[in-house]
């Protein structure tokens, strides 16, 4: 609640500052009546960024400012034919300003509502698609979901922006989509994979990006993360990318993906206890994993059980 108050104060400060700057410039122009139209600028900016409430307040502050100026400096609009005409002019301008602020702010809020609904639909489709991806492997139980939760927590701990966190979360949900193109014989094989089979498994990252590329839009931002989530920090991964050249989202998902694999049963061994899996992750910092990502993982480790709920730890066939 306190954070919300600070947010409102910040927005009001910006609105007032915009009005004050416009009012200050107002004193230095010769045709002040024409310059009144410039007060639409802070109103429109307030509508675009904050909605109808702040746009209306911006218009109200502007009208009050001009009213005070008109009272203190009667000659401001000296070219008017009469006193009544001067005040009618100001009143008409102020009314249009208020109507414009409210209307534009209302349009902004409706646009944001529509975008929010589209985003919710987008997330729902992605989550349903992740269930389809996991269903390809009969041993998988919400693997993509768990990887997305862990990845989101790590990204947040590392201070990634909201957009980056959303992209990483979504990429984690879709990181194994390329496995749809891998035969079930290879996915469910208990013994060691042959060289050709291993190469086909390695190709699942490329297959995943090929599947998603035609979608276009924001999905294109996810492709580098999905393509490189099997890279290793020391360059020994699928495409031999090294350290910072690997997208940060891919480095984060790499940790989350391997951790979820370690705490899961494999055909040839039982799942590791979470603390042993964590120790394995920590041991491979600087070689397989980005040390900064591992540090963030260590910081959120104690919260994983609460965030993942009853599905943690999981039972599924680990990524090869």
C-alpha cells in the first residue's frame, strides 16, 4: 500500500511539473492566447502515460493556473474586445481542455484494458501449449511450468526488467517445444543414446525456434533464449557459445532446467534430494553455469518449495 502512495505522488509530481513548465514558457511568448493550445501537451502526455485521472487533473491544474494569471495580470489578454469576452475565452478553452483530458485518458484506459485481456489470452495459450509440450514425454509432469517458475524467480532476483522477466518466463514454458519433432523412441529410450540419436536430441532447440518463428511479434524475442538454453558458460554447450555471448535468459533457464532434472527420477537413477541438486549446481558455477545466475539461484532456493507447491519436487524423465 505504501508503494502505491509513492507511485501516485510521483505521477502527480510529473503532471504538475509539466503544467508548471508550460506555464513558465507562457510568460515569454507574445501571442499568449495562441500559446494556450500548448497546455494540451501536458494533458495529452498525462492521458497517454497515466490515464483519465491524471489527464483530468493536468487539465484542471492548467485551467486554474491560467485563471490565476488572468486575475493577477488583467492585461494578459488585453487584445480582447471586452472583459466578458476575455473570461468567456478562458472558460471555453478550459472546458475543452478538461473534456480532451478526460476523453483521451478514457481511451488510454480502454486500450490498456484491451491489451491486458490480450496479454492474459496470450499467457493462457502459452501455458496450454506448455502442457502439450510436456505431454510428448509420458514421464513429464509440468516440467515446463516448474522451469518457468524457477526462471522467473532467478530473473527477478537478478534485477531483470519486467519485460525481460516476462520473456524469460514465457521462453521457459516453451523451451522444450522442439521435442515435439523428436520421435518417442528417442525421448523414451532407457539406454544410452547413439551418436545420431544424440544429434537429433540436440536439434530440438533449433526445431523449437523453427516452429515459433512464423508466429512473429513478441515471440521473436524468445527465439534466442530457446535456441541457446543448452549452452554452457565455458563454451562446451550445443553451439559453443561462451559466457556473456549467451543470452541472459538462456543462462537462467539452463540453471532452472538442470535443477528440475536433477530432482527428478531418471530411468537409470532416482531423483537427487533438493540440497544435493543445489550443491551440484553450485559446483558447476563458472563452467556449466553463469556464476551470477547461480548466485541468484542460491538466494531464491529457500523459496522454491513454497512457490512450486505440491508439484515440488517433481517426477519426470530428465532432459538429455
